[in-house]
C-alpha cells in the first residue's frame, strides 16, 4: 500500500471506525501545537503515568498474585522491544502465557491472525493461561507499561512497541514508526486492534506520526477508555 492509499485508509478508520472529530480540525491544531508539543507531551506522560501507577498499583498487585497462584513462572513478563530509533528497551507486562511460551511462537505462525505482515497475533492461543485471557481482554496486562512511560522509554500515545523479530524497515513508512517513542495506546488500539489488517495498522501509525499533536493525543487517550472496556480485538 502506497503513501496516498495509506493516508486514505487511515482517515477512513479514523473517521468511521474510531469516531474521531473531522480530520481538518485536527490538522489545523497541529501548527499551534507543534512548537510546544515535545515539552507538553513529556509533561503529560510524566503526570498521567505517575497518577495512573498510584491508582492502578493495587490492581497490578492483585493481578500479579493471581498469575503466580494459577501458573508456574514469574508474575511479570519482560521482553526486549524496539523503541525510538530502534533502540532496545525492556517492556513490562503481566505474564499472560505459560512460562517460556514465547519460545514456541514459530510453531503457531501458521495461525497468525495478521498473515499479511510481520506481526503475530493469534486468536484462541493455547499458550495463554486462563487468567491471562482475562488480563488480555481487560488490558490489565498492559498496566505495568506506565512504568516504561515514566522512565521515558515509551509515551502514552504512539505506535505500539514491536518485538525485534517483528521489526521491518523495508519501506519508508516502516522506518517512520521508529522516529517517535512507542506508546501504550494508538489509533490502531482504539480502532479495533487485531481486527485491523497489518497494512491499515501501519497506515494508522504513519498518519499519526505525520499529524501528531497534543490535541490528537488527548482524543486518542479519551477514546482508549471505551476501547479497553469493550475488549474489541483484544486477545
């Protein structure tokens, strides 16, 4: 999918699927936001991630205990992901699979729900534990990533961080994903997640990077709440 087609796909999902405001006002806001966006974005990341960790800390603790009680292995899952400029960083999650299950990814590759791209998502993955399915459905497994945001490795809004075996830089658009910090939420996250084909996922990331502003970030954050509550595309 070429640049113009990707932009059109992104705008279609933005307007129809995610229910965002018209694109024109978002673009108009970019010019006024751009001069202070880096500072304002980082400030927003620090304040909201610190507040979020205080609020959801007990939820993370209870979930960690449930993970430990229901399956062998550590409560938390640490994995190297590609960050800004493809620099590696350790991303935190609550463990949702049986310990060591990530080593078996290639065995299940043929069941990939996103067969047209390098990313791997599998519906009804047998490696996921019973409590893990609930954690994924509710997105509670992602809550420890607020610590990544507080550390400056991630942002609240940005392209989702990819494992290094899923990183591709074959095109300009794929390279563009790594010119910004990865995020906890993004347009893909609020538009259906794994229901979105890889090409449209990439298009959404590219559209966001080229149009990002504080006002757009705030819209995405607001849309994240109902997206998480609905559980759409989360598995």
